[in-house]
């Protein structure tokens, strides 16, 4: 699990001192929509109030690729950053993790396929804006190798963020289609963790809790995007599912989903839903 989790409304404010303690200058990894919606400003305001410098890298324009990682590493190096913050869905969080690997381990992110990553990354803060990937709680990142057109599953305990801020306020900006796709991704995480051969009593507890919440609240959040109870419960479910599969692994759905996503560019949550 992440070393520290702040959860619930005002989680961002509650975590502000912890964020600024990680370093002097943050590289914020995000996408253009998060900037447009004002989600990035919520974080930069906190940093400014604590006299912490930052630079924004908002070029995560889809599911993450090696090219996006290279561009982010360049911004890190050009600006002398010393810690990382990701704001967004799984794509910015996964991109942040990969940038963290390269700025300390060197080389190309493509070099790490098939290896367990052990080089410590800079401190990483994950702020999810969807209830689905659970990437804020996992030791995995999925990056596309653009030359070979494959989605690489990269892993290592060093990829688990130091700090996860799970504030449901950020998920209110997710449109119904994203709410559905990411919610089904979380459902796959939970059900696959529960049926995995590596499941154990602790992961079963998290997985079953997530499944119950998703069945009850995903239709509500889809039909009523401003329903605070539904958004809150789904953000808990996503975190629970992430913890479950981080410790129990996923199964055949995710194993088949990655090549479908790489070859046909189907969004990850939709690919999972089709296979399920």
C-alpha cells in the first residue's frame, strides 16, 4: 500500500503539509483536460501557499506511451525538480511512475520490460480524478512501446506512491462515459483479485467490499453525476480494488485486455468490459 493515504472531502487540504515536505520543486504530471477543469489549480494553490515551486507537464494526451515519458523526463531535467505529483486518471499516474523510474534509473522505459524495477524513485504523490484504475495504490505501470506497438506491464514495489490523496471532489468532473469505463475497470480489478490463485483473506475482504460498492453506486454515479454519496463510495471502491489486485494480482481479463488496447486502441476500461 502507499505509505500514507488521505481520504475523503478536504483530503487535499489535509495532506498539504505532507506534499510540500517531499521537496522543493514538484513536477506535476497531468493532462490538458485537468488543467482546463481547474483540478490542477486546486493543487498548485496548495503548493503556492506552502512556498513550494512547481512545473506542470500536461502532455499526457491519452493512454501513456514511451514518448510521453521521454517528454516528461526532459521537463524534469530542465527544471531541476525533486519530487512528482500526478493529477488525473490512470494515464497521468502511470506516466508519473515511469518518469520516476527513468530520472533515477536512466535509460529508456522500454528497457525495463520483463524486469522487476528496484531502483528507488523520487517521492511520488498520486491524486486520482477517476474511480477506476487504483493506480494510486499499486506497484504497476502500463506504458505503450510505440515502436513495437505493445502495452508493457512494468512492476516493482518502488512504483507504489509515497502518498495517495483520494478526494472524491476530483471525480465529479468525470463525464458519464469515463465514469462507466473506469468503474468497470475497478470491478474487474476486484473480481479478478477475488478469483486469483494468489488471493488471500485480506485481499478478499477488500475485493468483496469493492464489488458491493460498485454494483450499488456505479449506476447511480452514471445517471446522477453530482451524487456525492455515489462518488464517495466509488472512490473508496476503486482504492479497495487497487489494494486487492496489487497484492493478489489480476487474471485473464487484464492479460487479454492489454494486447487488445495496444493493437486496436480500445480504452482500457471498455476493453475489460468487453472481455468480462
